[in-house]
C-alpha cells in the first residue's frame, strides 16, 4: 500500500494518475497548502523541500514526481508504461523525461512563482513576461520531438506521457496557447488524447474530492 501526500491542481496529480493507470490502491493524504501544512516540521520530515507530491512506500519516501512515476512503472508496469531498461527506447524515455522537467515545465513554473507562489515582494512582472517568452520558444521543440507519434515514446503510453500531459494541462490552466496559433497543432491533439484517459479523470476527481469544504 502506498500513501500519496498531495494537493489538488499540483504535481501530485501525476502520481495519482500513474497509480490509477497501474490499478494500484493507495491512501491519499491532503497537505493543505493554503493552510501552510507543507511548512510544518511534521511534513518537512517527509518532504524536506516542503513540496508535494511525496509518496510513502514500504521502503522509504520519494518526493520527485518524475522519479516516482518511473519507480511505479518499473515496479508494477509488467512491461507496460516504460520501455525496457538498457534499450534505446528507454534512453529516449529518459531523454524525454529530462526535457519535460528541465525545459518544458520550467517556464510554466516560473510563471506560477511570479504570479502567486512566491511572496508578493519577490514577484517580478518582467519574469512573467520572460516565462511566457520561454514557453513559446520551447514548445516547438516538444512539438518536433513528438512529431506524428501517438505518444511521446511512440505507440506505447508511458509515464513520460503522464508528465507531459500534466505539464500541458498546467499550461492550459495558465492560459498559455499550446498550439501557438496552429504552429503546434500536434501538441494540442496530443494533449486532448492523453488528458482524455479515464485514469487521469479518476485521479483528478479523487484529488478534488479531498478539498476541504
């Protein structure tokens, strides 16, 4: 049994989505970010960075979403959701994961930081403009990497699609254009495809159900 520490509309939905795809039971513990629960010493003992998600496993705790979903796929995927270790396809999976978390996600996170996540005195309007410029620069790279493939690693849905799908949902929620006025239509079609998966819908609903009244 796993325990997922999370909060709706954050990266924790990635882990909930992965767990749902794999059909794994898990407990969900809400860490109320609005109430500052992530800053408590109790939670920092679980996640020193005071962030969600965190996944408690029988062997210890994991706190980076890309690492968590990769671990779950390797442990429970039964040759699904992740290419075989040592294969070229696995190298492309790792390449995509690194690109997604270090390149595609970062402008959206910077936009969020300078909109609401940072203390008001640390937010810079110019950084918001830079973040939007960076997103427009990096999205065509993702579009090229995706090409005409059904999923980011080809014909098999992998955990890299969980990360990519959530990043694109986050971008849309931040009112960023993921099609760049028709220049990256394959990205828009891809997002619709992966975000329409039942496991994503279940994960989203479950997290939202834990919000306080």
